[in-house]
C-alpha cells in the first residue's frame, strides 16, 4: 500500500487522516468529558461547597496518578504512530499488547497505594475538617480502582493513533451519560437507592469506567488491521519497552511536574480559606472549556506528526504544527472572550455565595493572559513528543515551572497578598516562558534527529504478512 502526503493530511496504512477529521471527534469527546465533570460538580455542589472542595482535593492527587499511567499509554501511542507511519503494523500490534499489560501492572500498584496512603496524603496537603472527610471517602473508592483508568488510557490512546477518533468519542459519550445517570441515582437516592452523596459520585465513576473498558477492548479488536494476539500481552521485547519509556517517562515527568506545581498552588490556596478553595475549583472547571479546542488540536496534530515522522515526511510535519498553533490560538481567544463576558453568571450556576462568585470571576478575567500561552504549549509540546523529542520539555519545565512559577506564586500570595489571582498570574508566567522556548525549539528543527523507527531494523519475533485492507 502506498503512502501519500498532502498539505492537509496524510494517507497511511488503513485510514486517511486530516486534522479536521481527527480533531472534531477529539474535541467533542473532551467537551463531553468536561461537561460531565461540570455536571458532576453541579450535582455535588447541591450537597455542599465543602463536598466540592473535598473532591477537588482528592482529584489533585488522583490526577498525578493518572499521569503516571500515561508513561506507558502515551509512550506506546507515539511509538505505535511512528510504526504505522513506516507501515510496520505487526510490530505496532505487539507494542499495543505489551503496553496494555504494563499499564495494568502500574495501575494495580497505584490502586494499592491509594487504599493504604490516600488519607495520609490528604492530611499532608493541609486538608482539614469536613472537607477531609469528603476527600478521603472519594479517594478510597476512585483511587482504589484507578487500575480501570490505567487500561482505558492505553486503549483509548492507541485506538486514536490508528485514526479512529470518532469511535473513541462514541464510547466516551456512553461512559459520561452512564456516569451522570448513576450520579442522579446514587448521589440523591432515587429509584429506591440510598442517598450516598460523595460516595455515590465515586461509585458512579468506577462503574462507568468499567463499562467503558469492556467496550474499548471490543473496539480495539474491531479497528486494528493486525490483531493483538494473546501472546503479545505476555511478551516483553526490550527494544520496544525502551522506546516506550524513552517517550513515556519524560512525557509523564513533565506532566507530573506541572500537576505537582498545581498541587503546591492548591496548598497555597488552603491558607486563603474555604471560599478561595471553592472559587478555585469553580474557576478551574470553567477555564477548562477555554483550552479545550487547543487540547483537541494538540492531540490530533500529535497523531499526524507521529505518522509523518515515521514516514520520513519531516517538512510536512514542520509546516503542520505552525498551522495548528494558528488555529488553536484563534479559537482559544474567541472562546476566552465569551467566557470573560459571561463569567459572573457562569460561576453563579455553581454557587450563590457572593464572595465565591467574586473571587472566581476575578481569576477568570485573568484567563486571557494564561490561556494564550497555554495554547502554544499544548500544541507544540505534544508535537515534540510525537516526533520523539520528549526530554527537552522536561528540562524547560523544571526551569520554568519549579524555579519560576512556584516562587512567584509564593511572592504574589503571601508577600503581596494578591490572593487567588496571584496563583493565576504565576501560572501564566510559566506558560508564556515555556511558550517562547517551545516556539524556538520547533523552529530549530532539532526534533528531526529523534525519530523512533529504524526503517532497517529486524523484528525480534519475525515479520508477519500484513493483511490487505
């Protein structure tokens, strides 16, 4: 099967790709995921603002665990993308099976850690009183079943890499609708069920994830051109593991570093009081919609860049990223202006506390500074990883996030008494610093020497014929 590359897309083994076809299902999937998270927050806010803050505290730690799971999931997806681009589909299937097993092992270890150490971690974060009670209940249930998310991450990332973003969207729609329906039943106690509050939201989360997992396994065997054989789940090839970790570890470290800084900022916010904590959670939920399109463009562009680099089409990959950055920036600014215009009524959907509304509306106003820098980072950093250049963003993140934003946040919050707005400005400073650095990194084309596929390499098990499609 021949490979042809055009300005708008790339034709690889099995499925023709272009940015729009890849991005709109990813965008809708992310939108629905965030929308369901907002609905979650709305439902929990009917319990109390402390319940919202408790779940927010737990999710700070759970999010870092999910990023650990992406060491294998995202690393494997990028390696698979480059192998698909080079038309080595049998090797791609072997990497898929191996990655699923590796992520399951990591997920089980993390589940055990949450059950044993979850409460202690929350106490170390200065979470106290009723907020701590809610946070512990949520963490023990959702964190204890984090291995389900481990498998979902691997399967979804790899299925998208094959170009089937629309199919993963359908599964996510089902999972989120099921989650909201179960929330309605379990949080409020409808249809004869007890009203479980926060525990009900947690149970709803793991049941919907389990259903999603079963569908993803079925879907993987429907869409892959070379099926994942049972032996692939048990067969670990040193060369492939090394390639996955070469991308996965730096990618996860960069993301963990980012979210660890967010955890420190959360710690700063605990000293500002319960109203500031609730405001932070509401403002974060609303702001997520601003960079949603950038996330979708970044993921779609990464799939294309991985395939193009695997197919030795570096010039097309180079130009594709600049176009993606332009479109992501245009949409982000447009959405940001709309959110800023309606920020007060938007926060009012979650709470009627006037002080919470005032604080959240204030920091949302600063999103025009923060989100424009974040948009550039999302697209270019995803593309650097997809090209195999995963270490550079880690080194720059260490300088910008840890050495710049954390001290700035401390200065703004505790010395200049800027409150929650000081945290937002510190994060914005980091995003723009890295945005400039990543811009010049992609422009330098240093990423071209980091391709993962050796087109002359021999398969360790033996090449197999690829079925006609």
